C-alpha cells in the first residue's frame, strides 16, 4: 500500500526513509547511545534534509516527561561569598554538555541541605529527576536520600560509591586515589605522613582516601601513625586549623596528604608561616586539581578526578533510572598530577 505524506515532516517520515522504527528515531534524535553511531548519523541527516524539528510539547504529553533534569548544588563554606565548592563549578560544564548531547534541558539551583529541596522538586514536577552535587555532613544527607527513594524521585549523585547501597552514585575510586598519593609520597622518601580530613562516617569520601593512604604505608612495611590524622572539612580555614593543631602538639611529620586542594592550600600557608619549607621539610599533596592548585607557591601536587567523564556518567546514571536502562560503571579512575609541592 502507498503511504500518504504528511504536510509537516514527522518522526514517522524519518523512520520510513531510514528503515527503522519510530522509537529508534526518537532515541537517536535525543542522542541516546543505545542507537549505533552509524544509524544515528543517518537519522540526523534525514532529519536535516526534511527540516524536521522535535516537538517538545507533544513529546512531553506522550511520555509524561518534561525532558528536563534539575542540578542541585549544595552550599559549602568558602573564603568568598560564593558558597560553591570550586570542584563542582568545574563539573557544571561537563554536566551541561552531557545534557545537551541528550537533548535535555537543565535547571541549576543552589540549595542548603537543611531546606526541603527534596519535597519541593517532587511536588513541582518541573524535572524528571535530580543530579546532586555536595552534601556536607553525610549523616544528614543520607536521611534526605532515603526520602527521595520513598517518594519515587529519580536521582543521581556525586559522592562515595562505597557508601551507597542504592546504586545511584557516581564517584572516584577514592581508596585507589589514596593509595596513589601514599605511594607517591613514599617514592619521595617520606615516612611520617599526616592526613588532613575527617575519616568518619560523616565524610565517607575522605575516609576512603585515608584508608588508601594507610594501605600504601602498610604495604611498604611502614606502621602508620594514626595520631597524624587531623580533622578538616573542605576549606582553607580548616586546612590551616588542622595543620596548626599538629604543629602545636609537636608531632613530627615530613608529608601532608590533604583530602582536598583547599585544605592543602590552607595547610601550606601555615607551614610557610611556621618556617617549614615545602617540599624540603614537608611534602604536600592535595585532591581535586582545582584551578588554584597550579597557582600556589610551590605549585600543588594533587589527585585529579575525571571531571569530564563525571558529568556524562551522572547524566547516564539518571537516565538509566528514568528509562529503566542499564546503569553505567559508578567508579571513575583518578590521576596523579605531580608539581613542586612534592619535589616534582
């Protein structure tokens, strides 16, 4: 039978010409990677030839989806008034690009953990799901995650994969990163390594980094000195306080592994003020590779997380929940960036 052409091109017209199903066309045009690259290119070429534009309103009515996701960035203490962890600022660009590739709109907002953000987004129906960056005290945050699960809200978050039984988390291999830092300091001849950062259940990412460093020391036959661990949150002020406490207690150390670059930067300031030379007296390594890490004196050796891969992986994780697809590998590898603070 012949097929009557519609006045306005539709996804069915594209499917007819491409020799595929209409759902395949829909997936291809929103950048779904389940469609092969060759098929996706053929469909996109036909769509351009027909001057086809996706009718987002009609699509939303059919699927009961907004094709919008919300990115919630939680406030962190910072030296300025931004209240935004610079690591998450760097991740924002990769999440935006990943959404664009999937044909999704992105809402970005800054939240305080104590507010009712979880209920507000559920009630408003403004987004199909949430991406969460930052959490502060994980014990408080975990309660909100349980509420999201109970109300059926799809979400993906950046954090500690090992602390998530629900499989909604994307994060770095923090244990492996800690081991990498420990091995690097050992190669530099350091034996008394201080760790600046909380290591309890309230900060699971920091705790994993610490355990990885301890594992590296133990594998080298060096008994770790747990008295050289000093609590700190992700701020320069906390880094200053943590290393000041170690100095005041008279505990000798020849290296510092800070759980974040901001902590490391604060620690380096106090070391310089107290007459310690970095790296001659104390080698320092941070974590995150924020922009400021290369601008310190000396430049800061650090562990770099895969910011670009993180954005794509978070979007993929959220879409897998919304659409019932296969979830991506939750762990991302890290890389050591050697600079002057460890004698690089």
